[in-house]
C-alpha cells in the first residue's frame, strides 16, 4: 500500500479534516436534539383549527353551543343565523332552516369535515351536482338562500307592567282566603269586606252583588260556576251562599260548616267547600235539601286549597297541616296523601295538557313547587322558589304555569314545564300576592294583594301549541 495513502486514512480515523473535504463539512453524526430539515416549509392542513381562525364554535361543547341561551335576544338570533351561514359557505354544512339550530339538532349542527379544504373547485357546484344555477346573482349557495328565507319565530315579549290596575279597598291580607275569581263569561268577582263586587271585563262596569253587613258577616271566598251564571260565596260564619248573577238574587244558603269557609271548587252542579273546621263538604246545589252531603275527613287543620281535575274525577285539597290529599269523586277516603311540603298547601293546579299531572306549592317555611303524577302517586319535580307560594295556574294553550308569591319577594313568576325555566318575573305589588285568577281566553291573569289593588297582566299567548305532548302521563296519545 502506498505510504501516503496510509497516512491519509490514519488522519481520517483520528478525526482530522481531510484536505479533500469542504471546510464547512460537518460530521453526519449529529446531536439527537437537532432535526434534519430542508429549505422548504409545507404546512399541515389536515385538521385546521376553525375555532381559533374563524371564531366558529364547535356545537358539541356545551360552553360554546350555537344555541342561544336567551331566546328573546334578537342580536343572539342574528349571530346564530350568521354562524349557520358561515358553516354553509365554508364547511358545506347544508343548513336550510334556522329552526333546526334552535331545536339543537346535532345532525344538522355537525359540519361536514372536508378532506381537502384548499382544493380548487367551483363554489356554484356541490358533490351532488349543480347546487345553484350558474346564472344566479346571489353570492351564496341555495342552502344558504333557503336559510335566509326561513321564517323566524316571533319573539315573545311579556310586559313587566300591568295593562290595568283597579283599586280594591278592604281586600284582606289573609293567606287562607280565596277572594278573586274570573268567570267563563268574562266577569270578575271580588270579595271586599262584607260585599261581593262584579267587574265586567267587556264594559268595565262595576256592580255590587251582595252585602253581608246586615248579617254581621264577611266574605271569605268566592267561586264561579262553570257556566258563569252562578257564584258561590263563602262566609266567615261558615255559610255558603249561591247567587244567581243575572237576577242578582240569592238562590240557596248552605249550612254544615262550623267555621269560616275559605276554599270553594265547582264540579258541574256539585260544589265542594273547605273550612277551618277541617271538613270538606260536597253538595248538589240543584237539590241541596234532599241530597245528602258527603263529608271528606282527613285534614287536621284548616282547608285552604281545593281544585277539581279537568276530567272531573279527582279533587285535590291542601291544608294548614302541610298535607296534600287527592280524593276520588265517589269515595270518602283519600286515594293519595302527600306530606312532603313543610308548610301550608294553598296553591294547587291541575295541568290541562297532561292527564294526571298536579302541581302544588308550599308556604313560607317550604317555598317549593312540587309536581305529582297522580296516576302512579309518584313525585316528579321540585323547584325552590325562594318565597312563599300563594297560587298556581296553568296556561290553557301552552305547557307553562304562573305562580304568585308572598314573603318575601311579592312577585309573579312564569315557568316553562318540564324544564322549570323562569320565563318572566313580574313585580309591582307591595304586599303578598295572595289572589290569582285567569281570563277565559287564557291570555291574561289578575292578581290581588293586601295593598288593596288588582293588577292585570298579559303573560300567556292565545295560540295553542302545535307540538303534541310526549309525556308518559298523556295516555290519550298512546291509544291505537
């Protein structure tokens, strides 16, 4: 071997630079922390972060849902439509109706993941063919055009101010009385001191029906018959008077109670009355002298709430003993007894939309609205309102209810069922809102309080909901 060649090999093995190498040559053995990179940068576009780049929120995350939390906010609906329009044009989501977004349909909300987002294609054509006419002058596709033309749901606004206020002097501030009722003929009856007054909602005319001052008695409850031709008046001495409104004449005087009658409820020609003597009496007003009365014994203290179910088969009663009873129309023994409330149960309401659904509210120490399935005797829901529950009433046309409250908020709340979300909060009474009645058309309510005023509110809509109830309590939708 050539001795000069051997020297070159030894120099290479000892780490010395070869004279035949470039002076900027580096060893191929590099540090493990360094990476070999070329002079060209190719970005990765397989999964672009749309949440950051385009401020489009992912629909599956609850904190960033496209569905607006406030359905009454017009700007939020505009933002919802704009976000859907971006999804159609950028992600080919194919959203045609804004209602699909508002109902939270995940299939509609989920965008289509493009395989190659930056691949050139004509914006007028889709994978299924000609999506938009090539002669269209619109800058957006047909799906977005349908989205922009889709009808918007009218924004529901509940006025926070009553549309009418009437003076009601001597309206008692007593939790256990029921002194206001609205008839099917659009006439309001109010018990003020020793008299009962009628106010016509059509003519605003006020007439006095009766005066109990000659008998040294006071009015403790009023209730209209279903036809709206007769009104029952409960008195402090335990009498129940039946008055013919058209003739302004007293028809009957029913006895049997030993104390004041604070609750009345009609069931056709049958009248149920609850008293401080802890009894519930049921009598046929057509033949009060010949038909024997039926006594319902169960409450340990004053009966302050009575309501018949819409099918006229069950009577719900509440008392100062914190108990809620459900009675059958033909028996004298309670079918159900509920003792979950921690205070007096005056607020009682049967749902007209779901068969067997009953709502009840407790007093100051309870403050809860409870819902019951009377078909199975099981509790359904419970919501703490934070104040005394005085009255409950269901909407006639939608699955909503209104509650009035006393200590300490003195407010009126409108609830959505079964989500139990507050739709509106109405204030204005300076005393407990002890009295509540609903107009015959189901749109307005009237509330009364110890501040001696009657306030009229528009809280419900006249239009009947087109959606059928899917509750398991509605047995009629399951009949084949």
